C-alpha cells in the first residue's frame, strides 16, 4: 500500500470515528428522553480500504411501538371513565355515612312508621316532611351532579378535538420533512423521533393505527378504520353541547364527515380519552340519570292521591312529591316509563308545607294534591287518629313495582330495592372500570419498558462503545504519526 493510500485510509478512519462519537453524544444526551430512539451509524469500506458513514439509522420495533400506541389509548380511555365515575360516586357518598338515596328513602319510611303510631303529633308529621324534603333535595343535587359530569365530559371531548387537530397539523409538517429527507438521503432520525412522539400524544386522545409507505410517508387511521391523516390531516370537528339537561342528546364527533361517537356513529372509535369521555357522556351518565328519574317517578307514584269519591271520576294526582314548574294538581307519570329530568325538578308539595302556606295534617288526611277538591280527602270524619292514608303509603313503599328496563337496574322491585340496585350498578361500573384501569396501566408499563429496552439508550453500552472509538482514534492517530515520520524520512533522504 502506498503512503498516500495509507494516509487516505487513516484520514477516513478519523472522520468516521468523529461521526460515531457525535452520534454517541446524541445518544447519551437523549438517554432520559422516553421518545428518543438509539441512533447508530452504518459504516462501509471502499475498495481501497477507506471507510465512510453510509447512513445514520435508529433502533425501532414497529410491533412494540404499535402495542404502546394501543395501550396508551386504552389507558387514557379507562382513566377518563374512572375519573368521571368517581365524580358520580359522590352522589352515593360513603355507605357508612348513610347518605345514599336508598338510605334516605329508608329514613323516610321510618319517619312514616313512627308517624303512623301517633298521627296527631305535629312533630312527627314535621319529621316526615323534613325527610321527604331531604330526599327531594338529594335527587335534585344528584341530577345536577350528573348533568355536570356530562357537560365536563363534553368539554373534555371538545378540548380533545382541539388537541387532535393541533397534533395533526404538527404531524403534517414533520411527515413532509421526513419524506423529503428520505428522498434526498439526509439524516431524518430526529424527525422520526418527533413523529413518534406526536403519534404517542395523539393516541392519548383517540385510538389510532398507522401504515408506513414509501419514503417513510405515514398514514394514520382511527382504531375503527377512519382515515385521520393521509398526506394532509382530515377534518376533525365536534360542536360543543355546552348544556346537557336530562334527556338531551349531545353532539357527535365527526372525522372527515363520518360520525365516530354517539348512537348514530357509523364507525365508532374504541379507545382514547375522547372515547372514554363519550362513554360517560352518552352512556353511563345517561343511564344513571334515568335511574334517578325513575326513583323520583316512583316517589311521585307512591305518594300519589286517588279520587275517594263514589264512584271515583278524577285521575290520580301527585301528592307529597310533585315535579316540574306547574302548581298542583299535577298528573302522575305513566308507570314504568322514565320521565327525563324528573329527578331535577322533584320537590315537596307546598300544600303540605306550613312554611309555604300548607297544612301538615294533609300528610295524614290527604287532599294536598288539590285542596279545593274534597274527593281527594281520605279522612272524611276528621279523626285525629286516622292512619289509613299513612299505612297505604308505607305499604306502597314496600310493594314491588315496575321500572323502566332501560335503567339497567332491577326493573321489578320495591322503590327502596330499586334505589339500592342503582347504587350497586354504579359501584359495579366503577369497580370494573378501576380494575380495567389497573390492567391497562400494567400493560402500558410493560410495553413501554419492552420498547425502551429494544430501542432506548443504555448508557453503559454507550460508554463501552466510547472506549472502542477511543482505541480506534488512537490507532488512526498512530498510523498518521507513522506516515508523517516516513514522509519526513523520505524527504530527508531525497534532500
């Protein structure tokens, strides 16, 4: 080998070592970044023995990365569901505090039973009225809480849509840069890391799958198959609902004109924070609201007053519990059919409340539905010890009745039994969601760890490589020094 050839080999070795060292420095600097993938240089040797860096690559495992995206979406969905169910659980309170609707219904029953022993005692009558008022307020507050949870879920979805559009816009810019770099052969490893980071953040909002085409161009689909990005972002939009009264249908999320949430979704998404919020907004909270409305309807039905005339001609009218904005008399809702929003408007009949100009004796005698109509008076003799009306109400509270099957609670039970079934349903959903979240978190941790092991930076390995590069540098330096001496010797000999 000539001295010039040896010099060329040594110089190329130093240049390659310098590039390797630069990449090693990048790896060490990015070792704490979970989105950083280990970089490496691909070195080739030419026919004359010189070396050069042909390209720079990065460690990647497409299968593990796809698993991480799926786990991220599932975890985000479950977290959203658990957070909302925890808020709904506040309407039940700690069972030990005895503040659930079922417990308050039991307190009302106990107050009625005590009142039936001494029906002429105004203190016991007031206790019944107080327990009834507390139960009505609890239903109002629970209904307000459900509405708040639905509206928050709707807001979370709208915010998620904004984040998705922002991420897709950033993704478009990075993806375009990657395609151009792939065509020109420049180093695109950092842009690939950035793109993967954007995909991870996107998967938190909505479940996605990806497909890589020529020149590293990428297409994004939702987990239901709707195209989310192909060269350019697809239009993702949802009009915020702002207010969601009981029974109101919220606005759907559309991707490129295709509904992906709501009852009429053509290709519904299955994971991501947006999906989790939609489950609460359009399913869980709606069902729980329906249960509250059925408890309220059951109260109206139990305490309803009947025409005592012979023969009876007037339909039943709401008694102690009324609803809506109208003044009594108010009709009793149909049996077994939930009335949207009834729990939010149920209240005590003012005709039985002395604070509103009513008379407590109507709890015993009836006639509170329509004081002007004597046919609704049960105690025609005016006896102070009259208990028939009170006993009738107690009997109805314990009797089995029919509830709307769409509530997903026990459709044939006593009112107290149905209220307990509602609590059990909510607790069951929360427990299942909490267990699923634990599983998804564990799966995400394992997947992330496996991906990190396969593509992340091991500083110890990098330090070992640095020692090898140092030896390579020293060897190349010695060759250059030797060549320099040989050339000087030749020059001296010639001179």
